[in-house]
C-alpha cells in the first residue's frame, strides 16, 4: 500500500538550495592607464603615437656625440616604425621631411604646438624662417604655454632640452641653437681727398655691428603635428 505524499512535502523534496552568486573577477589594471605624462615614470607613454614619440626623444636627453640633426630624426623614425633605412638619404632626412611637410600643407607657421609635435627651425642665418634653408633642425615638443615652446633636439654635440619664444625679436632667455655672434663690422670708406681739400665735414661713423640671429625663437619656422608625421616617410 503506497502512501500519497502531500503537495507541500513534494515541494520541499524538489527544492534545491540556490547557489551563492560568484564574485565577478575584475579585469587586470591597464599598466599604461594614466602613465603619461607621469613624473614618477616619465619614460612611459600611454600607447598613443604622440606620447611614444615624446618619450622616445626623452630617452635621448643627455647623450653626447651620438646624433646630428638627421641622425636624431632617423632614430625616432626607426624606433617608432615609421621608416626603413632605405627610405631617405642619410644626409637629408630633416630637409626632405620638412619640405614634404611644407609642400603638403602640414607645416604650420603658428606656435600652437602640442607635446609630441615636431618643432622646425632654420640653422641658416640668411633664411631664419624658411623651410628652404640649407640646414634645418627638428625638435620634439615637450610643452607649449603662453607663447613658450619647450622642446628636445640635438644641439651641438648633445641631445638637450631647449626653449623657444617664436617671434621677430631675439629673446635672451631662448636657447641659442647656433653660435651667437655679430656681423663683421662695416669698413669705413677711405677719406676723400677731394672733400678734404675743400674742407668738407667729417665722414660718417660706421654703424656698430649687428647681432646675427642665433636663438630658437628667431630661427623658428613652424611645427609639424604628430599625426601628420607618418605620411612624410
């Protein structure tokens, strides 16, 4: 004889205890999140091209007898996978890149540079603001504020930090990117015998020699935005 189970007993028998909810595992932290710019780890970028270009330049600061103007740009292009060794002539990387930028309209004449942009300077006193200067310099911008552009570039025999205040007048606080000197003093004209015989006035005194352009602000040409760099190679 079988005993019929009450409905409440069947429900109690079929009831399965609910499992406790499993904790959701948090994703691992992004090692580059908030890493750039970082005073604690200035050698790290945040994965963007702009930041990686800047930190690549920062790693070179202080190196001596290693980079000239072309070698500096060539190194950055190699480590950022922009170019191969065969892309540009060894002695014309800067000149070729700047003239391509000027021809394609990406060489900006203003000073609104952002970190990672390239600052372009003339090293030719005869053409202080022209991309057609015989010798050019490129630096990587670290910061720009209130008309002051701070950048990294090979100056002399050392990769150094420098300052430029783009403008027509020389600023003594700007970095000298070439040797500062004065123009050769003009030669005084020989005295005129004819004028002396007639008792004419004294010859005009020669003008004092003028200072030749040498500081970064005077030699400023413009800037190449970081996102416009890759197509130049």
